[in-house]
C-alpha cells in the first residue's frame, strides 16, 4: 500500500554505514529526512550526497536528522563516502542505510513487492528508488518527492519545504507558493477575522478565503 501524507512511516531495522538502527528510535524527537538512491558510485547521486553534506549546519539548525538509503551494502557505502567527500569537499557525516534486500525501498513503496536485484544489475533495475521523505517528530510522513535518475534533486527547495513544514506545524498557519522565512503566511480559513486580528493584528484580505499576515515577532 502506498505511503501517504500523515501516515506513520515504517519502523524498520537496518544496517547502515554508521552501524545498526531502529528507524523510529533513530529519529527520536527530531525531524528527519530520508533520501534514497538506486546505486552507489553513480554520478548524479554523488553530487546529491555532496549537497546534503554541505548543508550539515542547516539541518542541525532546524533540528533535523538526515539519512541516505541505497540498495548496496555497508562496505560499498563507506567507500562511496570517500568519493562524495572528494567531489564536494565535505565529509558526509550522516548514515547511509544498506538496503540490499530492498526491505526499506519496498516499505516506502519505491519498489513493487516482487522486485529483486538481478545479477549484474544497473541503476535502471532500481530506478524508482529516487525519493525524498520528510518525517516529523511524530514519525508521520509530512512530504515526499520523487525524481527520475537524470534530474538531480534541489536541496535548497527541500530546505525551503522543511522550513514551511516546521513553521506550519509550530504556528498553525499555511504558506503560499515560493514562501521563505520572513514572508507573509496564510491564515487558515477556519480562523475567523476576529481571531485573526487578535493574533496577527492587521492582515491583508486578498480574497474572502485568502488572508495573509506577518507572523508576530
């Protein structure tokens, strides 16, 4: 069954480049981002892991743990990390899940239940393992994105989406298209004008159902 927004994510056990984990325990009280890859030592994925490593301080600032998953083994992951550091100039300090048995890929609905890795496989055999999952401290899926193998993921957008998710959860608001921190937020329709005034002071009533305001402070 497909994993949908607000579903509790699978609580799997796995070996990683940093040792064994139980996923929910690993998340703890943090936000988490799981980003997946069809194979180690592939060009696009190497650039992506480097981008994630370079954003280490940004993930930490947002109380967010990041973890990769690739359908290769621990030893390959450890060797690949050296290439990732060579390319990006930053050590990838986050763990990479070894999903050789495809348990994680199938649990997150990235591969069908009957999928297997043939001898002499190529990345095309696991091409759909190219997703991003943002998970809240409640262990529920908050956002997912899936990319083809030829398109590198935009981690600036993933960071922006994380900011929007955290702001929405913390403040009880929504965010408009292309929103970034400091811009006006959207007041939920369920909030009356009177309550909106009490909370936000002035607000801009663009349409009867679309009201924008600055967050207090």
